[in-house]
C-alpha cells in the first residue's frame, strides 16, 4: 500500500481544523469527563466503576467521533474528493484515525485521572487501552461507512455505544440468561477482566487472553472496514 | 501515443436499466472534447467510468493506453483532474485551507495554491470560509482544485453551470490557456453555446447513445442547408439558396440598395441536436 507521511499529516491537520470548528461533535468529547466526575462523586471506587467510565469514553469519543467524521465526509461528498486525489486508502484511514486516537488518548487519560484509577501495572493497562482505542476507531469507521449523513450516524452509533459501554454490566444477568455470557467476550468486558486480574496475583494467560481477544476484534473490524471502504469507492 | 481516451462499445446498466448503450469515441492529446446531452443522458456516468468511480458493464475503456480501472492507483490519479457538480469542499475551512490540503495530497509547492487561485480570480477572497461562498464561487474553488496539479487530462462536468457571464468568460480564457499548455479537456455540458465556443470536437449523447460526433464546423456543414436570409429595408425577409439560381436576385436587391442585413442560416449545435434526436434540451 502506498503510504505518505505528508498526505497523512495533511488529512490529520484538516480533521483537527474541522473538528475544532464543529461544536456539535467536539463538545461530545466532554461527556465522558462529566460522567467520570459524577461517578467519582458517588464514592464507588471499584474497578468495574472505573472501567464503566473508561469504556464510555471509548464509545462516546472514539467510536462516535470517528463515525461522525466519516459520515460527514460522505454527506458532503468530500470523501469522494479524497478518494479521487492521490491519497491512498492507508493515507485516509491512518490520517483520520490518528487524529481520533490522539483525542481518545487525552480524554481517556483525563477520565482515569478524574475517577482516580491507579492501576497496579500501568504498562499492561496502557497497552490494553491503546489496543482498545484501535478497535473502537475501527468500529467508528465501519459505522461511518454504513451511514450517509451525520444524522444517520448519530442514530446508528447508539446501539453500538450501548452494547460496548454497558456490555460488562450485562454480565450480572448471565446467571438467569446464559446467552448474555457472550458479552464476556466483548473487548470492553475483556478490558475489565484484564484490569481485575492485574489487581490480584495473575498468570501470563490472564494477560494474554484479554489482549489477544481485543486484537482479534480489532483485526476483524479493520478488515471489514477496509473491505467496505473499497466497495464504497465505486458507485 | 496521442490517444488519451479510447472508449469502445461501452455499456452500463443500473438495475437492468441501460444508462449507456454501445458508446464509442476517442480523444486525442490536446483536444477539447465536448460531451453534450440533456440531463440523464449518461454524461456523468461516462465521467465516473473514465475516472474509475463506477464499474462498466461491458466494453473497453482506456486512459493513456491503460484500463480505466487503473486510475484508482495513487500515481495515476495525479494524471487527471475532475470538477463535478457536487463540489466536495470542506465547508468549515477557508478557500486557502481547502486548496492547501489538496496541494499537500498532490505534494505540490505552496505556490501552486496561489497560481490556482489566480486562475479562478479568487486570490483576494482566499481567507473566506467555504460556507460563506455563493454557488458560483464554490464552483471556481472546485475548478482551482481540479487544475492545481496541472493534470494531463481534465474532466469538467458542467463547469460554468452556476457562474455569471463575467466569471464564465474568465474560466473560458483560463481553460483555453490550460489547453494551449497541453491539457486535454473532456467537457460535459448541456449548454450548446459553451461547447461551440470551447470545443474542437463534440459528441451528442442521447438516451445512452452517441447520435453524432465531429467538429462543430463539420456538424454545421453536414446539418446546414446552405441557405441565407436577406432582410430588406421594406421589412421583408427572403430566404435564398447560395447557388447560381438566386445570385441574380441578391445582386438586384443590392444594386437597388434594398438590403438591410444578410446572414447565413447556419444551424446552432442546439438546432442540430434537436434535428438528430427530436428532443428539446433539458
């Protein structure tokens, strides 16, 4: 694939300027911070509560913003303009994703700070959070490619946000509804499983399985997103 | 190799409905080729196939001697520029920011932005946001973007549809200048006078088929009837043939100083189109 740093940087800067002037989308980045503050005030300092805020940051910021950025490009026909320029699939997706990745990193770091989460193994958690960000960006890309406008994007992203943010909470119902056990394999649940394991004595497999699961979700979602993008290139 | 576009027996169907039926034409390097027809005749579909935005159903389509499908490749996209009716500009960014983005995507020097803005007469307005522009100004920004990288081949889909006469003239002059520098231009329009002013050759597309192709001059000769109209000072209008038979009549009117105006009855491209298709242009 033909990748150019100049083109990636150009798309990144364009997205930064567009995002900073689009208050309808950029103010959404504040929502997880408000939620984190509210949770912190409740005094419930548990790992699952911390990760409810963190997973919400991923859904609301990462998936929603990426989805809206792509949906707006489609709505205004600018994605077609990019596709007709020398920018390759890699340039466009990396340029857009890099911007959302940086916004996500800042918001997730601030969320962790506000809720007061102090992981026992910061290195492993940081890797798992970065891999999760990559997955949620892919998810946002996929949702954006399926929509035709920002209005549609705001609706299509809601169930996705609900499933991935609150999936781990559904596990509480798994004793009465065994089918809900599937939620255990969501990347958001695996992130929680990993974080909980790190707070006690853990084995290598306790770390590898959640991380491998998140990587598998990312890979599959990116492959599907790439395939859909290529299909959208032609009418 | 001088053939820039070579289309043979091109067919395109959408949901079993034929948009293009056996379309064939070639365009040589340095030509301004007009693809004329009413809305819905298949002009935009042809551009989309040529620029690899739509797959053809059947036929051969070559650009620069390579299958049109290869125009998806990054390096090949630098060889053409495109202006469509759907601008695809970033409305929250300024004119300059929009062009700077594309100059970076094409990896051009910053001076290319100024050159392109001068070309469309918008350098003074460069700080304005796209959302504040009129449709005509947006059209000019899109044109600046299309020509910024000095493409070998330029696709223009209704380039002056939203422009006033002064800016239309400015764009015509610019396109001629580009063409003199070697850019081949593929122009679709339903404005027959535009085609007459700009094009070396035109093709009439109607209901997915090419009905006639040639230079405007040759088409007028082919479809004209060699008659001239003489307006006399008494208000009468006489149509006479340019042969020997009516020469004496004309001579007598001129001798007796009765002639007010003489003009040829050369058909316009619009007349020819209607003659061929029996349709009005939309």
